[in-house]
């Protein structure tokens, strides 16, 4: 091969390598990622062992990579898309597939069918997840996101969801083998949401829009299997004020009756639980450096039926958030307090500093 031919071949190869994969394969692909990391200092009372002692009490300080995610999504045709997302979780130091779904869309997005693994119809808190919540310490109150799941709130199944202007409806069937009991491993799930002000587009939701929408939304969700039932009512109000400050109010009431709920206590499981939380936040209008400050408070109360005996959990969180680029770059200074009545141990107080980055 001549020198001229060799140079031409090399140049052609370099040119092809410079073409994005999505263009070379004639598909539309988007790749992104996110991480949440924190430093916390916790005082923990320990859990009553039933013999006059406690298990696991003490003071702890910890640096943690709480979560790291890789997002991949794309479209094979105008009406057929896919998503594939992974999650690293510091609880077990493993990387898991959290989303892997084929997405079929019709009538300009009004009708949609999803097949695979994804978030099933459930409460708003499950549909926004930790990266799109207002507060840092999500899923600590025994109320939100207690529906049964395969991984990170997701289940394997088939779902229809429709967007009818300001009404959103979803219904699906899911396999949660190992998470339910009885004659059937099929879980049925459904959700209805009504937006009275601005509409929220898409299936997945946010806990806040930082003033980009004026929202007054209510949602009702329910899941059922042979093991039992679970249902919830959630509410979100967000309003941009005349001074460009933003007020956020979020609330939820949930019941887990033999289905879902939170981890079992020492010595056995809960037959049933119910509870509520109320969150209020204010985003200051003025920029300080590259971002804005937000203050936020959240109170939750859950009641667990432990074989006829009620156990109450009160959870209080206070956050000061510094928003550099909304969900893509934010810092949270947070305080979290948990207490139980009657006193069975497990009370804790945590002060922490968290950082979230997405791209």
C-alpha cells in the first residue's frame, strides 16, 4: 500500500471515530450521570433487645458516597424509546440495574406503554426519587415510598400511562416475587393525578420545580396483591411570589396494610402502618454568589401496628440548601431527628452536609 493510500485510510478512520455513536448508528441516544455524597455525624440510642439492654447505640461520623447513577436513554423510532439506568448504593456496595424499559408512545405522547423495569404507579415521593426531592434525607419518615419494590422503588412489569392535559392516569401489573406472599406474585398498581394550575408533563415527577411552574396537584395511588393492600394520597403546592421567591408545600398520607411498609423491627414484623408528613420550603429570590438559598422543614409521623401494639415514629428534618443549578448542583446542610413512642430505642439525631451533582 502506498504512503498516500495509508494516510487516506488513517484519515478516514479518524473521521469515522469522531462521529458520535448515536449518529453512526442512526439512533438518538442521551447519556448522563449523577452522584450524592455526604458527611454525617449521628447520635444513636440503640434498639431495645428485650432483655434490658440495647443493640447498636453510640455516636458515629461518616463520609459516604450515598449514590451514583448512570443514565442512558434513546429512541429507536419516533414512537419507540428505551431507558437504561444503573445505581451504586453504599448500603451494600453494589451496582444494580434500576431501570431497563422499552417505551411505546402514541398520539403525541398522550398514550404510553412501558415494558421492563421501572417505577410503578405509586406515591409522588417514589416517582421523584432522591435526586429530584426537595429535602436531602428522603425516605426516613416511615411514610413515603413504602410500596414494595425489586430495587430502588422499581418493579418488573407492564404499564399503561396517559397524559390528558392536566390529568395523568397510570395502571400496570408487576412481578414482585419474593416481596409478596400468598397465591399470586402479581401486583396491580394504579395512580391518578390532577393538576389544577400548570400541568406536569411526563410520567416521572419532581418534588419541586424551583419556581419554573405554579403547581397545585393532588395524586391518589393504590397497589394490591394477595399479601394485602397499600394506598396513598399526596399533595404539592408550589407558587412563585411577586418578589420571585418560591413557596413549596408538600404532604402525603399513606397506609400499608400487609403490603410494603418499612423494614421490620428486631423480633418481628409490622402487620400494618399508616402515617403522614408535611413539608414546607422557601426559596429566597436573591442570588448569593453563583446560587440561591432555600430553607426547608419537614415533619412526619408514622404509626406501626406491631401485633396489636402501636409504635409511633416522629421524624423532623431541617435543611438549608444552596442551589447552584437546581437538581444538577446543590449543597444541603441538614438536621434529622427520629424518636419513638413507646421508648423501644432507635432514637437518633443526625447533622450532615450533602452534595449532589448531575449532568
